C-alpha cells in the first residue's frame, strides 16, 4: 500500500489512491514503536473533531511503501 507523509495531526501517512489527490475516505495511518499501524479517515482528521476515531492495529509497517 502506497502512503505519503503529511504533517496533519502531528504526522500521519495518507493512503495514495488514483493520482496525487486525496479523497475524504482516504485512510491516514500512524505507527507505534512496534511497527503496528492504526488508521483514521481523512475526513475525520480535517474536521473540527478533537478526538477522531482511530481503528486498531490492523497492519504492520512492512505492508507499506512510503513515498
């Protein structure tokens, strides 16, 4: 899965879909020190909600290609 770094919410990696543009349902990933990833949807992170919903550790860092 291809992801690009963004400074949004203190740094997340946003899933890259078709082309360079992001869609509201793009997943934004953050990693813990063990290489586990959790994600939230882009539309939740750019909203005024101070506590977006993060979905548990579903992926490992090895499943990603970083751009």
